[in-house]
C-alpha cells in the first residue's frame, strides 16, 4: 500500500517548492482527490508553517448537488481551521465567451478565479489535485487528437498562474491510492454524478477505454508518466532552439514581425511550425490548429508564389512579398473578414491579357509593375471610396455594395484589397479599380483570389 503522505512530501522536495512560511490556495471541489489534497496540506502545514486558504468554485451545473458540494467544502475548511472562499459562476455566460465545450469553459472559469484570488490574497501558490490517472487520461486524449510534444505535456507539475505558481503535488499518485488514503483517514467526500456518464468524451475514455487498456498493460499509468517526463525535456530543448532561431532571423517593430524567407527555409522543419506558432502567440492569444499552422508554412515555403496575403485570425495576417515574410496586427475592422485572400504572380505567357475583363467574380488581375507592394486586406470602413475601372471620379464602397444588393450583414465582412499606400484596388467579388490595369505592355501579372 502506497504511503501517500511520504509521496506527497517527496514531490514537494523534488520540485524544490519553497512553501515554508508561504500562503497556499488549495483548490477543493469536494471530491476524494481534492479532499485528500487538503488533508495532506493540513498535516504538512504543521511542520512547514504554511498558511492555507480553501478555494471552491460552484459552477451551478448540477442544481442542488452543486450547492451541497459547496456546503461540504465549507464544512471541510472549518474542520481544518482554514479560511474558505467560494465563487458562483454563471456557466452559460462564461461558455459564450470561452473556447471549447462546457467542460473547457468550466476549467477556464476556475483558473481565472484562482488567478484572481491569488493576486487578491497575495498567495504564492495555488495547488490542484490532479493525479496520475488525470495525467494518463489527458495524454491519451491529446495523442488521439494528434498533439505534438507540447500538447502531450498539457498537465505540467508546475506553471505560472498570474502572480502565483500553480502546483500539482499529487501528479505521480494514482487515484486508487488517494481513495484508500481518504478511507484510512476517515475522510468523507462528495461524488460528482456527472463523472458517471459517458456523455463527455473524457468520461467515455475513463469509463470504457482505459479499463480495457489496463487489462493488457496494468502499468500503463506509470508508462504514460515516463513518456510525459521524457517528452517534457525534449519539448524544453525544442522550445529553446526555436527561441534561438527567433532571435537570429526575426525583426520586430510596433505592428508585427518580419523575417527573410531564405533564412526561414534554413530552419529545420521540426522547428518551423514552432517558430510560426511563436510568432502568432506574440501577436494574439487566439488558438491555432496544426492544420492552420501547416497551411501557413506551405504558403511560406512554396516556390512559385512571390506574393501572398493570408488572414490568419481575427487580428493577425501574414504577408509574403518575394523574400520578405511579415506577420502583423490589423486594425479592429479586419476581424470580421469573410473568406481568405490569396495573391500570386503569373507570367504573361501563361495567361491571355484579354481575359482580364471577363474574370470570375472572385478573381482580379493587376499589372505587377504598376502596383505598390505589399498588398493590404481589411473590411470596409466609413469613408472608403473606389475609383472604378472604366470610369472617372470615385464612388463610395458602401454605395457599390448597396447597388450590388449585398446584404447589410455581409457588407461588414467583405474583403477590400489595397496597395501599400492605402489605395483601394478591389472590392472582392464586386468591382476592381482603374489602378494597375492589364494591357499589352504588361510583363508580370498579380492575380488576387477571394477564396
């Protein structure tokens, strides 16, 4: 039988957490895991002079059960003579502004509460009760979703959380050992009935898949933990290598980052995706999928597209202009952009210049030598005007859209393509300007596609 207290103390020593004399917020849901965590910290506090605060989040998702959980944790905190802080969260409101499903939204809400509470109480640490089974479940979920080395290390033993450090001292202790500890210490706990249904993917994995794996590989939890430890070290090394490449080839200014495509191609493929993700993370907190990063990488390395404009997220775009690759922020109007604008160069020998006036609505051609590059893309703003092809003077973009019977909701999302000086070239799908027209003297053609 595992000595849980000994393993708990060993984890604190191995991680070199300086807990003595510090304030620690213990996150307690009322389940066996977090009940054990609080009892272990209470026993340890007597020798380490730790000030404990019990924190509980009531998500109000299980009606009276959620309220009963809160009351149980309040009583538990009183038993251990710890201050108790709880917060009720309107999960429907949170889910509307959060990423992922309801479980993801609940997790984001909890950590935001813990972050704020730590700052308000000047706590040095926030402890959660994640254990070895949680680590195995998360690893399996991430592997099945195709995560890389960074993704499979989702449950770190420690990480920054605002002004505090989030710690997980039970991460190498299996759940069964925590249940046995609670029974030996005569500790009651609450049962979350939502964990008994396989409605959620994670629950289905826990209830149906992992028990079958355990029959074939009884020590799979330990093996998964070892794999996570190995990949964590490798991920640290790859992160350091990526940061070194970033420092060598990326230049920063007020609006974004620029690098040479030639230098980017010298970066090992294993680090190219990481470098792209690092650039994006420097500009925005949005999440990016492997597919979106790989699509970006493909546009950055392809040989026959010297000019590319790609909206990436609500705030960020990538512009490739010959050997220069630029990641930059756009103004607030950009975030509503519908579709994607792609720009490439085609040789006159590959096209019939007479076709320029009869192209599909989602395509426009321009004389490359008459354009001021790089091109810019955004949505409509008040006062935007187009100088239409074949006409003198200018006309409001809004009027063009109304005349073309574009629905009001769609007008705010249609892309406008400008040159580097802000001159409007094309209302995507509707009308082009008289600037940089194709004629029989044209030697190079810039083709702009709205996808």
